[in-house]
C-alpha cells in the first residue's frame, strides 16, 4: 500500500520544555513535524522528532512502523532527548530546592503515564519532591499532622511520643509476666520491674531515639530526620539500604510506624523468661536488673529495621549467664592484732 493511500498516523507531541501535549495526525514524518511546529510555535528549520520512550529519532524510513498514539518529543536545533529518563533527571536536578511548579510538572507526567514501571518511578519521585523535611511545627506543615491529636504541635514531639509508646508497651509486657513467676518470687520480680519503670521514667522512655533534635548518640537518625534500617538481627547491616524520613510528609510518617524496634536477643522468648528464672533461682544473690534493662529497653539490644528486614524466626540467642547476678562481695577479713598490743 502506498503512503498516499494509507490512513494518516496519529501521535501525541510535546516540546522539550513544557508539559503541554498536542495531538497531531500526518501521512509522513515531515508532515507531522510541520504540523507540530505550527501548534507548538517552534521553527521548522533544524527541528526533528524523537520517540519519548528512548530518544530514537523518527525518520521517514521507520515512520509507518511506529504505533499509532506513540508519544513524540519535538526538538529544536541544538536540543537533545535521551528518553523518559531525561524527565527523571530534570526532576532529580531540582530536588535540592523543590517548588510548586516542579511538583505540578511531576504530577502532569504521572497523570499521562501508562507504563507501570515509569508510573512507579514517577510516583516515588513525586513522593520525595513533595516532602517538607525542614518544617517542624504544625503551622509550617499542616498536612503532616492530619489525623493526629491537636496536642501534638511539633514533628519531633510526636515522633518522640511514638518511640515512648513502643518502650512503654515493652514495660507492660515485662510487668504482666509476674503472673507466671512462682509465688515465692513474685514480690522480688515486681520490685525489679518497678525499679526498671522508675529508670525508664527518668530516661523519658528513650523517646530521643526518634527525635531528630536530640543529641548525637541519643537518637537513631540524622539531624535532618533520616533513619537507616540496621538490618536483620543476624547481620551487621541492611543489604537493601532501606531508609526513610518520617519528618518529610504524612505518608512517610505513617510508613515509619511499620518499622520495628527488633530485640536481637528476643524479649518474649528469651529475656523476660530469663529474668523470671534469675529471680526465682537467686538464692541470696542480687539480680543485675541493669543488664536486663539494657536488653529490654535500649539500643544495646534493639535494632531499628524495615518491615522486610524483620525476621519472625526464632533468634536462638541467649542471655549471658555471667551477667545475670551482681558479683558477690566478699567480707573483709580482719587483720590479726599485732603482737605486743
């Protein structure tokens, strides 16, 4: 079939800089180029057409092999296009100072995109560029606080509360185990739990772990609020390099609640039962409650992990039997009196 008898092909056309897309039908590459330049108000001289997908230049030879409805980019003299990654690169280059126009451009690209992989890339980019990490108060970033009680005025305040709530739940678990302890040991077990509770209150339930305003060494994040997954209990680091900044936007705040403070030596299976056994078998010895406190409530035995790195299997790790009790203090021996005294 000759080109003259064929039905004109249709394309979606856009210029290099600008979100506007126009529909163009033509019977040749030159025909589409001429109409596109007229609609987008660009000079025909030196202009050319490229496939949006990968930047391949459209020529007369492959004009009829390109599917109807394909997206083309109209380039003026001196302009280049490397495929849709060029859009991503343009967005990335502006991440250091996002603005409303950039966000709108990303949303426009996403709304027109059909390929699942590119949808995912654009959605992730839009999620990141929409973050308002520097903002701290409710007045500075109202959307971040949607769904939270009005008493929370700052992001750090809420995330500190979030961490405190987790630690408080651990204390409740330890306290409820008293009913399992033998009757003879219950009083001592409850006394130790009460001591731990006082220590936690003094430490404000280690809420600083999630507070980006806390001092280095007291928080698990950067001063900007970035948290990195510390990997499963049996490895030193996260192979997937998971990271998150719950201070950025509401979605990140919600997603962060799925991250776990995972006990390396398991709380329920190991640490609490060992504490109960140590109290029951103390036989005049003093239980080293500080050791158990560290295992239950501090980063000495806690790892912050992405949900995908939280292994539900039995850890098969034990408490150190040498650290369950305080060392016995030997009574001082009296020196024998000197002769002649």
